[in-house]
């Protein structure tokens, strides 16, 4: 219009998804079947690898009888689970009790539909058809993965509720709390990736990392995502929903036979899923690492599938390493870490990344100076988050150790934390005396 000022617009990366949606039906079915077979075989291998690696870390032998190096041990365990008696408790909601394992395992497979396993011009052997090494893609593919992961958690929650057991119910409630807490941190860690890539399409995000991986330039987001994915998959040291020390087995206490096997399968497929998402968003996806990327044919044909699976196995090894190294957290520590540490750090990092991107696109301030300032502020905030409240926690712990209440308003009838007193202890708790002191001079004995 005449008389209006022309305002420059920032054009983000357009989602070019023209390579998808044109495959024949038999190609789509072939891709889906191959993804299913790869995930099942990967699950069998991951179970064997976890037992062997943890055994080596703990100076044990591990499975070595069934097959060479014990490779068929996972298959033998699967056959054993299928042949065991299937038991349904009388107090269980039978319909939900059966649906819950299925609801947990199907989304774990569905999430792989948008994971790019290679380039978009791979030729199918013995044919002239070229197709993307990916089932499908969409402009909001990453949100689709997060939605599928959220639906899978409902299988665990409903499985714990429908079992008719207190231990299973507590495991299901813990799982729902973890879903709310750590999916928030996981989603926030991905915002920086979206800002840099200008897209939520998984194939476009991989293409945007042709020059440099986001795991290097967005390191805080990468670290937050790795911590969150361990909590999201209920793996040690964050396996509180199935803590055998206090909940027997958690949400799957009452399950047996194939229903238990489905929960077991869902856990290991979810491990592979979050590892694939981390590889896609932060480690360049199927692109070859340096110095292999110097070879012209490294990112052509079926070679990218090898690089992709190698990166996924690195994350799988990280899961196994954590399980064999770290003890399980206390539940209140686990929840406090998610809400008081991960989420505030993720929010501060999003503000920093958005500021850098806005200045980079519009100009006006030296980018190096801005990065140094943001780094200093980040270090100060991290120190305050890690140091704050430690003196108070130590004081409360010392008071509990000495048998003194940590607060003047503490009710002696509560019997302390975390459970109320037993009936035979109520008289002892009421007759407890308090050492005189300036701060307790006005307190009256009951």
C-alpha cells in the first residue's frame, strides 16, 4: 500500500516434504514391517548387551550358555515368558488390565514412523524405485513423538490402577507424576532446536545440521534432554515407578506371562525411541560423524543407516552404564530435581537462545560479547540453584538425627517423616521432652 513502511520479514526454513506421501502401498507396508523387525531384534540385543555390560562392570560372567556368547539368552527368556501361566487378580479391572500393556507398547513402535534412518533418495534393491529411508514425516513430527510417548505412559498408569494392588497403584501414580515433571523439561529442551532449525520436521532438522550438530552449539539443551529421557523411560537411577525395594515391582507387580513381556518390551523400545530422537535432534541424525564425513559416499545409500544405529547404541550404552553405576534416588529428591533444577535452567536457556537468534537475525550487538554475558549469567544462576537451600537442608537433617523437630510447629502426634506413628508409639511421642533453650523456652510440654 502507498504510504506504508516496508518492514523486513524473517523467513524461516520451509518444510519441504514433497519426498513423502508418494510411495506405493507395498513400499509403505515394507517399511513398517522392517521397522518392527529392527526394533524387536534391537530389543533382544539390548537385553543381552545390558546383562553382559553390567556383568563386566560388576566382575561377573553374564549370559554365556544359550548361543554364541549367550546371544540367544534373550530369546530363551521370551519363550519362557510366553509359556508361563497368565494370572489375573480377582480385584483387577479385567478389561483395563488387558488393555494397559497393549496401550504401553504400541505408541513406542508408532513413534518410529517419523524417525529418519537415512537420506530421501535410497533405491530399493532389485527395483528402480527410490524412497526416503523414513516411513513418513510431517511439519510437527517432533510433537508427534512427544504425544506418542505421553500416550505410552497412560498404559503404565492404567496398569497400576487396574491391578487392584496398593503397590501397583503407587507405581502408577509415581509414573504419572514423572510424566508431568520430566516431559515439561524434555519439551523445553527442544525449543532451542526448533529456534535454530526453523522447523519441527525431523528430516528438516537433520538437514539443518549438515554443517554442525546441535549437540555442540546447544549443549545445555542436549544435557537436559539426556537427563529427561532417563526419567521418561523409568530407567535407573530414575526407575521409581518400579522400585522393587519399596513397591515390590511397582505398576507391573500383578502382571505375568505375555502381559508382563509387553511392559518389558515397551521399556526397551522406549529406550531406543528416545535415543533415536536424541540422535536426530542433537547428533546430526543419519549423517556421518567427522572424519567419516570427509568421504563423499558416507551420506549416500545405506551407509547412513549404519551411522544412525551406531549413535543410537552409544545412548543405549549410556542407559546401561547409568544402571550399573548410580543408586536409585529418593522420590522427593527426584521430583525436586525436575521442578527446581531442570525446568528453571531450561527456561533460562530458552531466553538466552531466543535472544541470540533475534540479535543474529536483526543485528545491532556483537554476538561474541552477548554470548560471554549470557555464559556468565548462566554460571551465576546455576551456582545459585545448586547452592541455595543446602544449609537449611543440612540443619533439618541434623535436627532429625538428634531426635529434635525441625520446626517449632511440628506436631508430635505425626510421629515424624514420612509415616505416622504406630499405635504403641503414640504415648512415647507425646511424652517426649524438649531440651530447654532460648528458642524453645515458650514451648509447653503436652
